[in-house]
């Protein structure tokens, strides 16, 4: 029994040494802290990822929920923050 536990621990240690950490940061912002019903609000979704990491942005059409409507969508902006990181920014106008 002790040999099996040692074997399992050894597998986890070796597997951890081959794994690479991926830094992924996701931020969501709105441009105001006071909203009246029906007012348009700018909503920004920002993802910072490693350069080789693939991300599929969600395709939000005309509504997020039945009470949040998407009025306008900007195209996806790609910014290079450093040599090995890329920031993707998508802006929406919601009401």
C-alpha cells in the first residue's frame, strides 16, 4: 500500500514538472457606476494572454439576457503588451 502511494506522488511530481503555467487575465468594465434603466452603457471585455494561447471570444448578438440588450459591438482590438503577451479588447454598448 505504501508503495502505491509513493508511486502516485511520484507521478504527480513528474507531471507537475512538465506542465507550464499560463497567465490569463480577464477583465470586464463598464464606464459608469450609476445607471438608469434604458441608458446606454459602454461595456469592455479585456483578455491578456500568452502569445501562443488561442482564445475564442464569445459572439454576443443582440441580447445578453432578456433585460440586457446589445446596441452596438466594436471589432476585436489586438494589443501587444510585451513580447510574449497579447491583450484582446472587445467593446459593447448595452442597454
